[in-house]
C-alpha cells in the first residue's frame, strides 16, 4: 500500500505548484507584451503602405518607397515567426545540430556588410568594425545556427546603442574552438538584469511603452543554440558603459584541412623557435 503524503509534504507540493503557475503566468505576460508590440508595428506599416499604394496619383519613386516598406515589414514578421518556430523546436527537443563545411571568414564579412547597411538604413550614428583571425577559415560546424547567434547579438547591439561603436571579432586557432565577441558602447545591462537576460521573452524593459524593439527571443535563442552546439555564451556589461557578449563554440576541420593546419602550426612553431 502506497504511503500517503504528510501534511507538510502536501504543503510543499502545493507551494511548488503555485510557484510554477506564477512562473508560467510571468512568461505568458512577457510573451504578450513583447509579441503584441512586435506584431503591431510591422502590421500597421503593411496596412498603411497597402492603402497608400491604391492611390493612382503616386509617382514611380513613391510607389517604390511604399513597396520597400511592405517588403521590410513583411520580412520583419517572417523573422519573428521563424524565431518562434525555432524556440518551439528547441522546447520540444526536436532541433538537431546539422554540420557542414563553411568559410568562417566569409560568414563574418557577410554579416559585417549586412549590418553596416542596416545601420545606414536606421540612420544611427554607429560605426561597425570587424576583425577575423583564422589560420584556416574552412571548418565543419552548424553554420546556420552560428550565423543566427551572431546576428541576434548584432541586432541587440544596434537596438541598444544610439551612437558609438560596435565591434565584431572572431578568432579560430588550432585548438579548434571559435571565439567570437560582439562589443557595443550602448546602454549596458545592470548586474541584476544580467541574471535573466537570456530567459525567453525577457528584456531589460518588458513594458508596452518601451522604446526598443525586439520580442525578447534573440538572446534566449542564442544561449540555447550554444548549449545545443556544446558551446557557451558569456556577458560582460556595466550600466551606462556598454556590453560585450562572448561566444565559444567547438568546431572541427575536415581531415584535409586538419593536415594543412597542423603543417602551418609546425612551421610557425619552428620559425618562432629559430628567432
């Protein structure tokens, strides 16, 4: 016969159940605050631009301008949907790591070019720089998740930096570990907020009237991608003095690339010794 729980045990179970319910309620409220904000903005732009495009008196330049608004807003909604789908797949445990050979340096340059243009479109007084230090940039890794992770960090840096500088740095040495950091001169994050910044739907400001955009999903996805890829993410920040996000991700060369890297490393070691 099963032993019945004592009154104290029942109290503990009830307290735990209430705590879980309160946590779920907090997540739901944060989700509603963030998602409603992120959906309304592009939807209003799409509806407004669609209505204006019906005006037959518009010039070709004006039509192109409003068509561009439609395109940008639609892509924004699609990106939000993709993030939610990724989060759902991570929650359900069905997302897998899919490795393929990528050119790490080309990936960094592509992201730099993309975000340099994005800053220009936003009209922010921000300078973006990048640095790549790779013995050989051709590696085997889940390039899609790595690129998304870096993108979310760059989105975050641009979102919370009004003016100043953003630095993207990437290094890959013969220890076969990618080391990336994204540094900004933005608002920074207090020590108390750093404890929860990687939780889903969480932001420094979760209110309906916040100034910054974002659904509170990017950093959470970045953290969970790193966990899935057996990597790590680290944050250094001080309120009013900007932030530095560090990514450390294991990677590997294919057999041919590994031989090239080992040969290069031996030559470098020999030259250093001769000096």
